[in-house]
C-alpha cells in the first residue's frame, strides 16, 4: 500500500510518512506471525484459545486504529490540497488584476508625459507670441510717437527763418 501526500508541509509529510512506515511494518509483522502460525506443525496457540483470541482482538483493534489513522491522514491531505488549489487560483486572479492595473498605470503615466510635453510646447508658444505682441506694440507706439513728433512738434530750420519775431506780433 502506498500513500501520496500533496500540499502538505515537508515536516508534516515526514512525520506522516514515518507513522505510515511504522504501521506497515506492524502489519507485515502480524502477517508474518499469521503465516508462521498457520504453517507451524504444532499449534500451541490452539491449546490456549483465550490467549490467542485476545491477541487476535488486540491485533484487529490495532489494525483498525491504523486504518482509521490512515484514512484521517488521507482526508486531511485531500483537504489541504483543496485549500492549496483554492489559494493558487485566488493568487492567479490577483496576479492578473495586478498586471492589468500595471498596464493601466503605465498608460496613464505615458499620457501624463505626453500631456506635459503638449503643455510645455503651448507655454513656450504663448511666451513667443507675447514677446512678438509686445515687440509689435512697441514698434507701433514708436511709430505713432515719431509721427506725432514730425507732424506737430518738429520744425525745420527753414520754417524758423521765415517766422520772425517782429512779424508774428
């Protein structure tokens, strides 16, 4: 008889394997005793039936206890394996969610970088346009002032010679 334990921690598996080995050895010893007693020419245990019966009862009870313990070990191993499978599936789902979230975060970061570069280009364009507008405004103001100066404020020397102070009064 061979028992395989899946999903059990190594130290528990070792302890359970040792117990199973002990039970198998006891079972083999009892089987050997039974074969020897059946094959033996003198059946001394028949003379004392009560002793033999008691030994058989004890052996039967021990074997039943061993079988029960083995069944319990199998059941607990199956439960542990089921829990391990459930945990593995949950971890797989969580991993997929984390990977999806990572992809979304990466796309958001890329969008943010792209948006930042667009905003920087817009700000530099705005600065260039402001400088151009201020330069144009300065040129227009200077042109307006020059026009006013030459139109109303500046007199040429010819005009000054024509106007005599005596004549004006």
